[in-house]
C-alpha cells in the first residue's frame, strides 16, 4: 500500500520585515508588561495572605507558650509550698 500524503512539501511563510517586527513589539510589549505586573501582584497577594496566616499562628503559639510558663511558675510555687512555708515558697 502506498501512502498518499508522503510527498508533502512545505511552503515557507513570508518573513516579516524588521519594521513589522518593531510594530508588533510596540503593540504587544505594553500588554505583556501589564500582564506580567498583574500576575506578580496576584502572586504577592497570595504570599502576603500566607505570611499573615503564619504570623497569626506564631502569635497564638507565643500566647500559649506564655500561659505554659505562667502555669509552670505557679506549679513550682505550689511544689515549694509543700516543702517550705508558703511565704518562703513565693
């Protein structure tokens, strides 16, 4: 069996001139820059939200750590209260 599409010849597209290329760059360049800026702004908003959530979680963790330290101090005073007089334990 012979393939009928085996003898394709490529036709070369006409090459645009330098002036045409400059016109295209001047037309599409600002659009490209604006699109890139909008994309960067969107990514920075996403990263900012993630950083804000991380900072909030760190603050909550520090609050719990503070509660833990206060509870340990109270427990230490209570433990010393069993050994010493209460006024000496504090």
